[in-house]
C-alpha cells in the first residue's frame, strides 16, 4: 500500500515523523508531496497511491479521476468541504475526517478573539469582562463542548443550540439548551459559531438572526465564512454601532468590514483555529491511524460520504 501525504501547507516535521511511524509500522510506504503549488503536481502524485492524507487541499473529480488506485482520503481536521464527496462516492473512495483532534485549539482561539473584542481590540480604552455574560454556543459538537469547558473557567452563563444534539446531552454538561437559533441569539451577549457549511447553513447567519442579539452583542466565527450572509451583516452593523464581529475566516468583503467598522471588527489573516503544534500533530497521526485501520480491519468509523 502506498500512502500519500499531499499538503500544500505542510504538517510540522514532528507530525510527519509520527505519520511515517504509523504507516511504516503497518508495512506501508509513505510518499510526501509538500508545497506543491500547482495542481498538475498533485494530479501526477496521486496516480498510483492507495490512500491520501490532506489538510485544506482540494480533492475534486479531476483528482479522483487521476487516482486510479485510490481507496481512501482522510482530511486531517474536522471540516471536509474541500473534498467532493459525491465524486468520491462515485469513484468508490471512502472519505474520512479526524473530528476532535483540533477542537481544543479552535476553542482556545475563540476565547482569544472574545477577550480581544471585549477589550476594544486592545486600543487602550476601557472594555468589559466576559465573567457573568451570557455565551451562546451555536452547534454543540467537539469544538462547542471545549468552548463550554473553557467558558466555565471564565464564569460565563452558558447556553447552546444544536438541532442534532439531544437537549439531555447538552444539559448533562451544565449548559442550558435552547430550542432554536433565534432563542440563542435573542438571549446571549456573545455567540460563538461552530456550524458546518452545508446547503442549510450557508448564509444562515443573517440580518434577522444577528439583530436579535442584545445591545453590545459580539459574534465570534471560528467555523466557516460561507455561513455568514456578509451583505446583511454589513447592513446590520451599519445600523447598529453596538455590534462587534470577530472571525478566524477572512470574509470575501474583508476590506469593507475593516473600513466601515474599525474597532468593531477583526479577522485573522488566514484561518488559524487549528494552527497549533499539538493540533497539527494530533490530526496528522489520527489520519494515519484511520488509514491503517481501514486497510487492516475495514474500519470506517469516521466516514463522511455514503
């Protein structure tokens, strides 16, 4: 078996060493393609591999057509919208992610953004504290659970909404479950977004929803930029000078946000949620282990395509 690590943005060396150890211990061959830049190099590299580990690299129909021996793709991370799932299924290729491996890193970044925002972007003026504020967690998955854990240390009043997570599971963590997104936004001073980008969620964070937030509301996005209706959020922030927006995913309209809402808006220059040494190592090694499990035992626990 030949396993390709195709990462235009490479793993840390210690992560690659860990991946190699897992792959070679199973008797497989590891091939590295790093900082490849051109898609043509990826198309050439996938021709005779049985498995691929990627990060934010795009695996589309063209790549899948070129990868004649491919049986599995593992995205080292939680999100997998960079993989064409329908095409993978048509090519009889299993696609997995590595949920939970980056969760603490993303949750910690969410709080870094929150603290910066409530302290007025560290501009020297008097801000507010997170203690005692109502925090709304929009989607209670692996990241959302870590956000709740950290929020307890800040002394926040924690609420969550997740259409797919039972109320009992949320409340077992000492978090108040609400019945709708509308209720969450209408209740909370700070809302932390952790929803995936799907047909249902794209552009769903819109004028009507965010306008429900109390005066001084703060929206934190460490999820996906596609879930934000940028045009409507800009309109709302023009009308409500009390609202702040901080994001780990630079909007398409970043220049407009930055020009219009200085002191109330911040975006990281690139997505940084999973950019820690620990998350990098955890996700890479988890991907390698899942590939070995797939070939050795037929394990498809983290499969995301049908």
